C-alpha cells in the first residue's frame, strides 16, 4: 500500500524538485524534460497538471510554455517540506507524510472545482465523485441504512476529513461511547486526539431520554407554543460547529415513544437550528432499505435536504455493500446505486461500479 503511495509522490517530486531547488527560476518544457530525463510530451502533460493545481505558474511566449514555482501555493509548500524532509530523513519517517500528500493532491483536484465556502465535501474516497460540487453548506442530510451498513463509520470519516480541513466538528453519539468511537477512528488511522486538542472535534455522548425530558418540559412551559429553543440541547457551550453528525435520529425517536408529536416538533426545530447556524449536518437514520426501496418515508425524509442510503445487499450467498444518493436539495449529483466497501481505512466508494438489483436489502 505505502509503496504505491510513495511511488506516486516520488513521481511528482521527481518533476517538482527542479522547481523546488530553484524556486525563482523559470523553466521551459524542454529544459525540464532534459533535466529529469523524461519525454517532452510527458513533461508537458505533467507540468500542465501542476499549473492547473496552482503548484506552478505558467506563461506562454512565442509558442513556448514556461513554468515557475508558485511559492505561495499551499500544496507547493507541502510538497517542498516533504521533499526537504525526505532528503534529510530516510525510510520510516515517510509513511505518514507521504499518505497526507497523496491525499492532498487528489483532493486539490476536486476542490479546485468546488468553492469550499459554499460547498461541503465528505472526504469519503470515491463518494465525492458522485457529487457535482458537494453538499450546499447549511444543509442537513440523512445517512440511512440498516444495522452494520457503515453509517457510523461514514459519519466519523466525514468528521475526520472536515476537522483536518479546519472545520469545527461535533459528533453527537446516542448509542456508542465516545471512547469506542475514538478507538474506531484510531483504527482507521485518524488523528482524533490531535483534532480534539485543537478544538476541531468534539465527540459528545448524549442520553436520548435527557432530550425527551427537556423537550417535554420546554413544551409544557411554552404552553402550546411550538417555537422552543433547542440550541442549548444541541451545541456544547461555547462551541459553534461547522459540521454536525447526529448518530442517530432513531435513538432519539425511540426515546420519544408515545410522544410522537413532541418528536416531530423537536425534529423540525433541529432542522431549523442547523440551517440557521449554517451547519452542514449528516443525521444517521437506522432503517433497512431494499434496493427497490419499499420503506415508507418518515418525517425526517421530508424535512431533510439530502438523503444518502447505504445498502447491504445479498446476491446468492454473498453480501455486498452499496450506496446511493437519493436527493440533495440545491445540488447536482449522480443518480445511481454504486458499490462500496468498508476497509481498514474506512469506507471506499466505487463510483463507476453500478449495482443493479431487484434484490432485497438487509
Ligand atoms: N476495518 C474494517 N474492515 C472491514 N469492515 C469493518 C472494519 N471495521 C468495521 N467494519 C464493519 O463495519 C460494520 C459496522 O459499521 P458501522 O458504521 O458501525 O455500522 P452502522 O453504524 O451502520 O450500524 C460492521 O459490519 C463491521 O463488520
Ligand atoms: Mg452505528
């Protein structure tokens, strides 16, 4: 695994080293090709790619392309540090930074198309390729699926990605303990502790019955007024998140058993609050879907801006995972059911691998 990643980074560094070593100098394509001993056509293609990413600046003069380091570019700075670190420290040091840079290069291509102020990506490998620009900021999407389909893992992955991008993330867990989730994240190689220390990630355990009690009390005090302020029940004091994961709505709804009207009011207020606060949220909903989706929609599905469904489908004797975006209000996306896999690094989605079926889900 790391070998291929390193190879990938080294290929890029091999070309970029020319620009790193002499950051103030301009080179034309032929010069670069000669210096690093590759074909001019290959050099031209690679240099264009770097220029598109903003790593290099380019200029045309009399049919010749000239390239120069873009020393202000974050990606260039990252690659430069990595290059220098690599020159000083050999092997074992490599793994982590190499992985990070590979991640950055792949992401940069996607993010160039997308204004991250207005659009939020998930960072789930392959999943973002189904999106045109991302989820509009401030929208709430459901992560639906039966037990064990990967909803929690996907939620953690989204937090890890967003927090590493500097967004403040809140993961509200109603079932699993924060310790267990942390262990999960560490197993996937996520830097949980660092993110917590930086104040970018809060894993918060909530007892769903506390919510029921408080909402019921609020509604009694409000005497039929439906506009209750649930903000203190959601955001920890002094922490206004950019992204929220709620795991799960099902746990909250179960706690409201027998008080369905209160649940409906709570959910409406929750969606309002998230929208007003411009929080991009993903709310887990535990429901089993078949690929023919016979389940009737709940109140959440009508209120949510987006719906993502995770499937566990049986084909003969084998179980396979699949994922589908059902809707995202105000955004374009690919409407198809595609294969996914839970791996040691989290969920990986295969956007080109469509799953068709009349098969029942699990
Ligand atoms: N490293 C891993 N490799 C493969 N599968 C894994 C790994 N870690 C967890 N899983 C699988 O992920 C599933 C649990 O995912 P989870 O997100 O907790 O499901 P959900 O929240 O939808 O109930 C289990 O089926 C488990 O077997
Ligand atoms: Mg779960």
